[in-house]
């Protein structure tokens, strides 16, 4: 099995209706994440070498569209939440590698809701952009 660097990759074995796992979506999204889909406050630091930077909430909600489950958030020092997925106990974070060697604590995190995240129009637009790119790729 190919080795990945995102949190939970070893056990991310859930499948969508076409048999794709989160690892498969990571491979696809790796070709789609871009500065345009990165959070504006992080955009100048985004690069293909750090492709998951600023992509967490839109990616997590996109995975929720596909697999269901819940999106949770890890409170960061800047007051923002880093989002990840939990689908019936299968916890994975496709964008965790943006933190390098930092170990995030995925326990006891508050649930995140798209209504709150997408109240920011720019975030909703980035989500729709990534969703459309994924749809066109599939």
C-alpha cells in the first residue's frame, strides 16, 4: 500500500458508492488544491509543496458530502479551527500535512457546521470551486 502523510490514512478504508477511499480522494485533490482554493489569509504562503495549506474546511465539508459523518475542529492558536472528518469512528484529516511535524490532538474537538463556516462568502465560494473541480475531474 502506498504511504501517505495525512492523519488517519492507515485506517481510512471507508468507501463511497464507487469504491473510492479517502486515500483515493487525497490523490485526486492533490491535483486540484491551488492558491484559488486556499484561505485568503494564507494564500501568499501556499505552494505546490504545501498544497494542503488553507484547504481544511472546504475539504472536510466536501468529504462530508461524499461520506457523511461529522466535521470537527481543532482550535488553533490564532483562534481558527482546523477541520477534519469523522465517519462512524473513521477519523481522517486530508489536510493535516500542512502542519509538518506538529502533532495535532484530534480528541474532544467541537463539531463544525457548514452554515457557520459558509457564512463567510469567500469560504463558500472556495468550497464551490473545489467541488466543481472535483466534479469535473470525476
